[in-house]
């Protein structure tokens, strides 16, 4: 074979180490802007197996990829961010053997194709399958805790179980290339949320001018996130959309809409997905430590002040009630005691609270302050969601209950329960009369919701209404901006 050495042309010779060297140069020149980019760097730094190129060059799998990424403009993104033109030019150069002795040597062309195809492919499939933005990174790095100076920690504003790409997904994506299933897989990763496709359609019509590309694309990105559950998967659900200041409860028979109050800018309501499991009537309120610290410790030991607010103190470890006079400021700040507000009229949770499992002690509940629902801007709570029509929501959730149960709930939310659980000898004559007139058989404390109803606390600044049109809402927490900043890297 040595007789053929004189026929060899240097820039036609392919060497794997030269291909890897070209990939390294490309990676050094690139910025990491998404999750896929990080994986690509690690993969090729470790001299991972070539995905697209082989001894016969590049085959039709690259054409299938090129066909899909050539349509990214329909998603609002720039083909340049997926290097569509560069890939097309190098494919043409490879197939016509247009190599030269400069930047277009065979090893360099193959290195560019291998890297750019992988980069475009993983950017596309990871972005469409999981989102181009990690919601936990966006939301849970916005609000630092007060007083953190040495090690900054942040409030949890996103506590939704959400799928994210792992090593198994990347290996599966590579296997799809090796098994010649590129096109089918890229179709498969498209978002399943119907809202995504409606928003995508809006990008290329009069709606884009009416609502703005930024607003449409930010809410499209939210639809890419694969939440543990979604409203569109259910015939019956409750959804709170924070920017709209409204709650919507839907099933096949009715749609219940009401105003709601959410957390303030300092105490934002976090995004959650769970299931409503119980309705509590006349709940007691365990005052959060932050409120105890800011508003209550100054009144430590003052029985008249605690009585006027219907507060009492309970030891956390034993659950025993402790006399107010015996608890000082330092004891309250220690966290060993909790301040509790009696249930009934005037309780900050109102007469009804709707419980669902979550890590942040967030609930839907009534409120004694009804005037707040007359406001247009209703971001004033400490994080929980206050409801305009809690009794109507209870009826919606407890449809399967008997009429007698609703009579009991109605009786209980109008009864004076402040005298319950107290020593009769310590009650005034008036309070004793109230106690004697209570129909204890009609009192109800809690009712299970069976079956449990999915509840979604989400954040959309553009959302369709039942009439077929769209509503826009003020970005009350400023969540749109960091999402836009990240997805604009693809424009």
C-alpha cells in the first residue's frame, strides 16, 4: 500500500485526534447558554464516541435533523442559534469533497459537523422536551432571605415536581441518532400542552403585533416545562393564576370563578401543584414565625393584647397551652412556643380553609377582610391565597356530600365558636349563654374531599378565556423578565 502514499492529499486525510481538536476549539469559542450545552462540553472533553460521523462520513440522519432545525423560526428562534446555514454548507462540502488546505480540511469539516449537529440536536430536543429555561433556576434565585450576609439563601418560589434532562435522556437521544430515529424523536419531544400550540400559532399573525412576541414566547416557554401534573389532563380541577388575581374551578358541569388575594412582592405566593384533600371549618391559625418576630414579640407577656387579638400560646414540644404572662420575648423568639389564633369570627384564615399537601405551608382560605376583593391589585397576603367565595368553592369540591352536610357547614361558619374548649367556670355569663345555645350536633370541624381535586397555583401573563379570546395580565412578580433574558439567547 506504500505505493499509494504519493497519491494522498493532506487535507483529505481524516484523523480522529484532529477531529477532536477542532471540537475543542469550537467549544472554547462557544458560550454555555442552556443545560444541553453543559452536557456537550463534558461529553466531548471526555472524548465521547462520535454521534454523527463515521467511516463513511455523514449520512441522511443529518438531513433529518437539518429539516427540523430549519423550522425553529416557527418557534420564534433564530436559525443562526442552531447554526443551520453552517451545517448545510458543511454537509454540501462533505458530499462534494470540497476540501482545501485551510479551514476546510476534511478533519476540520467533520469536527464542525460532529459538534454543530450535536449542539443543534441536543439544544432542540432538550429545549422542546424540558424547556430552554430551568424554572427552578429562574424562580428560586430571585428572592434572597433577609439578613443573609455570609451565605446567601433564597426563598422557594417554585416547588413543582418538574421533569429535567438526566444522563439517561441524553444517552437515549444519542441512541435515537444511532438507530436512525432522529425525525421521529424530534417530533416526539414536542410539548404536549395544547396551550403551547395555540401560542405558537399566534407568533405568525396579527396576534404577534397585538400582544407582542416577548409576551407570547415567555408563556410558550412555561408550556414546555413538564410539570408533574397539568390542568388540561383533568376534567375537574382548581387553578389559581397569580397574575390574574383569580381562581377558576372547573368540571364537566360548571365553571366557578372568583377573585383572590395572593402574596405581596416581599412574600410571594410560590408556584405549586398538589391535590385538595380537606376542608377545615373554623380553623385555628398558627402565626408564622416571621409575623411573630415582626409584630407580636413586642407584646410578649401582655394578656390583654393577646386576648384582644384572640391569640394564645402553645408549647411546641408538648402541645400544652401556656399562660401568656409566663412567656417573654426571648421565649417567643426561641421557636419553642407557637402563637395560635382561635378559630371563628375574626380569625385571619376566615371560616374555611382548603388543605393540600405542600412543603411551604400554603393554603387557600377565607378572610374576615372582605374589602380587599374590591381592589384591582390584590398582592397583599403573606403568601397564602385568600378567596372571595370560599363557601361556593366548598360546594364545588364537596358535590358528593349530602345536603345535611352543607347545612352543618353553613351553621358552623356562622356560629360563635369562641367559647368552645374553654373552662366553663372562666366564661362570662354571656359566653355561657352562647355555649348553651350552640347545637353541637350541627358543628363540623373538617370534611374530606373525595376524590381529591387537583389544584394548580401557576403563573401565566397571557392566558385564554372561555370565550375563545385571550387575557393579558400584569407581571406582578416580575417573573417574565428573567425567562425572556434566557430564551433571548436563542434569537
